[in-house]
């Protein structure tokens, strides 16, 4: 499954790897996801696999470089998430899904664990990197969430990069919308969820998210999430990604968390906050708490998806209930581990 | 402090009281709040006190009537909240606070405890009763939160009542905005929070919310919250009121909760969901869980405000960290108990 291009790219990445931190250094860690809505194995080509690998690897490298240089976890996750937003592969930023009226409305949030400061934007158009707008809300306003035109105004005021609709147009997401509209007509307009009516399972083409969580040398955790939302969503629909406690949560005393999957279910079970609460109130470790929420509570509530997390020791947790999740992590030694399905990590043997 | 008009109104309310349920009936309960941002005692006139009393009483009577007739907790809280939204006294619906550009942008959410279904609208204009729009999102869409113009479109499609800006204009809230703008200029544009710069305390004139929680004869809990948000907020600012887990949560296994106060802090500590989590994971009763969140965690995080809750037994809890909270409750016996400050309930002696 590995192409020549993949190997070349990997060699380049290894050359570009940052110096690993020494064993005496405080723990650092970065984990990223590109959504649990992975392409089914029959639609995943070797070329696409390499492309996903490269984007995840680039995101990990960028964030890890920040951390090894003593940068903050907020800077690290922003570095990682902007790379995933800029890639047309993921349903966030450039590769955003379309609403039923053919527009792209973007959601994102960010939170830092040392003081519970947080920010988010919902249903914002034209902003190239919604995670940067979320950061502006966190750092430069007294608010936690700013929506729609208000978020756009804020982005304009802060001179964030804007892009016209054509920038966000990708053939893949446009085709998904057309397919979904066609099927909705077949189903008499009742095709409202992301479930495939034929199989009763989640159809991964219709949703997706990117996210990152990091622990920096100062011991501070940050988490962030960004998405274009669900294909054929109602204009103005806000998913879990901009909601603190649903998709994103960070508390130095517990963990940083970023989720992906069926946003509406994450919202009603408060997935990210429940992970933190299970650690605080029940003493679960980060992987056990993540598994309890993603593999049990989320599924019991009719949802599906995945999540990533890091605790204060730099322990990394990843969990998903779907077929896979684009994901990867890096810790002090600088080795970047990348996965898509249940199998071994994506890397040359 | 009681006026003749108050006594007459109370007599009328007693005459209109619904038949109390018998002791064998399943427990029912309704609790409402009109915000923890109460007028300071020196600004509270006897006339205003009566007006607040009457609105809260009317809301309790309407909701209790639904419950005694076997109606659902969702119908009961909607009946109560629409009355509070229609009153110009409370910062929700008609009495909504103004954004810094002089517009009214409304937030609301609703959740039911038997299946965790939920709905909310954020930053929506012109909708007379945002709680009805939140209910439409819960019952008639696959989504949990719809924002801004998308929420307005939904309201138009569902033929909800719309009102022009003049309907939402009240002299009191307009004067609050003008005062706040003036003070902001004095403070060089840095007056961003709801804290009074002179006292360092929350200024109750600048925020407020309404909410209700009910338990019906079928044993189902519902909770809802509605607000105009914070005076001089940035256009597009979304507070805690439309956020499931922040201001509103309902789970038959724990409780229904509605909060009020500094929305941004409720959002980052996930106040409503934390109450539910403390009951589920730590075995706290509803009053202890509410006190832990409102009097400890909220204050520790730099916030202030209040909350109401009902558990599956029909036990009612109310808690606040400010000077008071417009609030009241009614249970099986039909007696309506109404409070504003710490003192005895507002009623004829």
C-alpha cells in the first residue's frame, strides 16, 4: 500500500524532525485527528492514503516543533489545526462540507487548561482558518462564542485571512452534497441524519472534523476542534465543534479533549466535558474515560465518532466507535505515529 | 412592601389555582427563574416588586395547570417561559438587553430528560418567543443548535410569531446600554465584562435570563432557558443560554437544570452538565449538586449567578451567589412560592 512518493516524503519528514527532548525534560505531547469519518477501505486509494498521511504528519511536525522550542500548547494546536484546515482532504477550512444551500459555514473552538479560558466561532463564512478566529474570541474578547456575521466582523477587525466561496469548493464535498440531495428526494425529504438509509450505519462521507490536543513544557494543556459540519445541514446549523464541553474541553487538572463524529449526540451527552468529569469525579485514567464516553455513552445515545485526549502526564488517548479515525501523536522522543484504521500505524515497514 | 394591587392579584391567582393533585398522584413540580441579576434593594420599588411577583406567579400557574392536567414537562416549561419572555420585566424576549449596536439578539434552549433530545437557537432576531424556536429545533429538525439567520428562516418556515425591533425596545434596557456605552468611553473602551468597575461586583442591570424546569406525571423532566444576553455584547455573541450543558440540561436519571448569571463562566465550567455529573458520579442530591456548582465552582472560576433544578422525585432546588434571584416553585399541592432576595417568600403575611 505504500507508494514511492510516500517513502520519499517520510524520509523528508525524518530529516526535518526536531531534536527529541531529553529524558529529563518535562513531558510534552501532541495528538491530532482528522475526523472519524474515514473513507471506507474500498474508496481509499494508495494515493489518498499517502495524502492523508502527509497532512497528518505535517500537522504533527508543526505542533511538535512549537512544543520542543518551549512554545505554548495553544500555539502548538493552532499550528497543527491550521495545516489540517488548509488541506482540502479534511472537512474543515478549505475542505468544508456544504450546507443544503451550497454554502460553507465553519465552526471551531479552542480552550486552555490552566485557566479554563475558551473561545469559539459558529457558522462563520469566508474565514480561511476558523481556529484563528476562535483564538481571537478567547484572547481578545470577553466572550466564549461568537456566531455568523458577528464572527466574520471580528475576523475582519482582526485582519484574519478571508477567502471567497470558490476557495472552499472541493469536488468531493460538492459531489457528496449532490448525492445527498438526490437521496433525500428518493426518501421524500426525510433523510435528515447522517445515517446511510441502506445500511443504517453512519455514512462517513457526510461529516468529519479536525482537532488537536497538546501538553507543553510548562505543563499546560490546550485543545481545539474545527469543522465544516455535516453535509446538507440546514444553514445556521451549529454542531458540537464550537461548543465548549461538547467537542472541546481542557483542564490541567484532568485532560484536554477533542471529539469528532455525530455532533448532535456529542452535544447532548456533553462528550468532552464528561471525559473530564469521569477523570475528576470517578478517578478514571484518560484512556478509560475516553473509552467510556466514545465506545459506550456515545453509542448508547445513538451516536458514533471518536475523540483524542492528553492528560497532565502527557499520556495520549485515542478512541473511536467507527471504522477508523485519521489520527496521530508525538511525544518527547519526536517519533510521529499515524493511524487511519484499526491496523498498525501508517509508516514504512 | 405589599400594595393593595398585589393583594388583589394574589386573591385572583388563588381563585384561579388549579385543583391540587391528591397525595397518591405521582409527584409533579415546576420551578422558574427570572434571572439572578435582581434590582438592588434601593432600585426596587413596591410597584416593581408586585410586577415581578405577578409575572412569576402567572408563569407558575400556567405551567402548573399543564402538569395537573397530565400535560408534558416540555409543555409546562414552554407555557411558563413564554409568559416570562412576553413580560418586558425580564431580559428575554420582549425585555431583551441590547447589543452594542442597539439590536436585540436572542438565545434559548430546551431539553427533555427521557431521551436527551434538545434544541436551541442563538443570536436570532425578531422571534417573539425564542423558546418556541428552540422547541422547533428539538422536535422538527435533526439538529441541536441553529443560529442567526438560519434560526430566523426556521421560525419563518414554522410560522412562529415575529416582531419588529420596536417590540423589543424597552426604556430600561436602552438606558442600560447608553449608560454602559458612556462608562465604556470613560474606561477607554476596556469595559468588557459585566463587572461594575467601581465596586468590582457584577452589575445586575447588564444581564439576566429566564428559565424553567418541570417534572410531569409521567416522570419526565424538561428544562429550558431564554435570554437577550449581556448588555453591550458584541453582535453575534452567544452566551450560555442556548448551550446544552452550560445553561440547560435535563436527564431523567439525575435532574433538569436551568442557570442564569455570567454566561461565559457557566460555559467554561459546563454548569448545568456538572450538576448532573455530580449527581450521577458522586451521588450528591440535587440541592447539594446545585450549591457545589453555583456557590463554589462558579464563584471560584470568577463568575456569579444562580440556577434552579428538579430531580426525578420532584425535589426542587434553587441556588444563587448574587444578591438574589427572581424565582418560584410549585408542587403537587398547588401552592405557589415566590422569592426575590434572601428573605421569606413574596406573599401576603
